[in-house]
C-alpha cells in the first residue's frame, strides 16, 4: 500500500468543489483494508462523491471505495438475492438487475453514487427507499480489524437515515462497506405511486408497464428535471423533505392550500422541501456562484468556481428564508467534509 500524497479531490465530488487530501488510496479489493498502515490514520471513506460538500483540504487519508463485482448469490421460492461490490455505480447496477429479470430497484434509477453508499443514506425516490430491498452487507471495522456482517434488522433504516449515520460509523471512518446484498421479490408489482411516472408512461402509451418500462420512464423524468453533474455540478436533492407534526402541517395547509403533504405511518406529515424553497423565491436564484436549479428548486448547483464556503452561505440563506416564511427548518442531505 502506497497512498498518493496531496491529491486533488475536485474531480472526485460531483459539486466540483476544490480541496486536497493529504493522502489518497483507491480500494479495489476488501483485503486492502486490512493493511496495517491504514489502521491508525484519520480517514474519510469516499464513494461516488455525489453526497459530499467539500469545505477545504482534508488532513487525513481518503479511502476511495472502488470494489467491483455483481452476482446472483442465491434464490428461493420468494426472491432473488443479488450482491454488488461497494464501488459499483448505483445506476448501472440497477439497470443490470432489471435486465437480468430481477426487478425491484427500478424506481431508484439514475440516482448518482455507488452501491456501498446507498444503505448509509437509505437513498429513495419515486415511492421506494433502498432499505425496502436491502438484505445485508459486509463491512470492515478498522478498530476491531475484522469484517462483520450487518442484516436489515440492525440497520435502523429511516427517512434518509440508517445506523451508519446515527452511530457515525461511516463519517468517523471507523467502518467501510465492502459489499451489499439486495432481496428482490419474485412476486413483483409495479410501483406507480408518483404522478410524474404515470404521466411519462401514458405519454409512451404503456398501460401495463414492465420493470424496464418504469426504469426508462424514471430516467426520462429525472433527466428533464435534474441537471447532469458532468455539465452543471450538483449533489442532487440538497435538503431533506421536512417531517413535521400533523398539527403544524394542517396549519400550513390552511394558509398554503397547494402545499404538498404526505402523511407518515407515525402520524407526522412529510412536506415537499422543493415546494417550500420555490415559494420562498429561490428557484433559479443564485447567491454568487451557487444557486438553486431553475428546473428543480431542491437542487443546489455550482455555476462555476464555487467553494465550500459559497455552498454554506447559499444553504444558510435558503434555510433562513424558508424558516421565516413557513416556520419550517430545512436539513441538508450531503455530508460536509
């Protein structure tokens, strides 16, 4: 193991923010993680860099998880069990499962990032969260110097949350996910809860969609609404959709009748952060080189030459305006390093 020194990270985060790592090592096999020289260092575990705000230089070791591989582990009468290496591109993996005839993840098409990062954030879109299809994973514990398995019952999945965030295992650099197994039910039914998806399918005159049809529809919808990070640097949805008490949601809905509200199983109500941001006047508005995307107010974009400080300044301004108008606090999704 010979980590590179003083490595530029601007190409490794989708917001294209400047910053350097004191040391950098690409990890392509799980065995590399057991190297003694990695154990005592300050570490950051990097995936696709699509959920990261780089605020400057990092004075430790960046481990870039690039472990490849995807395979059918087993199947039973009820489901297929499919494993992927932590470094696999998430979208490519989803498309592969659908093409193999193992549907279930198609609603998560075109989400940026890697397979290993998916359960940490419990990524979700169009009526599906990854935790619903998650079976288990394998990770390396730097403190115990051993691999350990984690099954679904121990993940404490919640809205954009998991035990890996709650216990700061990932952010602290204590553990690194090496592979993930997904359980994809054979009794598949299309998930068509979102109007955008139904409208796209209707436009294509598809009445009885397959998983591939849904994947293609979601890709088309996302490409229309969201910027390509290779062209306009961004991290996708920048804020969590806030979840508030039912009484607060009812009061807001009385004052703002078009406010999208989504009742939750625990009695609370999820609000649409993009709607709140747009109504606060931030859709298409910039503050210096950073702003909220003109086609989707939930997406923060780097117009060129931005720094982490620019992102934090714009984030704070958006939060303040939404708080002032609606009394709702917005929480950012990305990790700040």
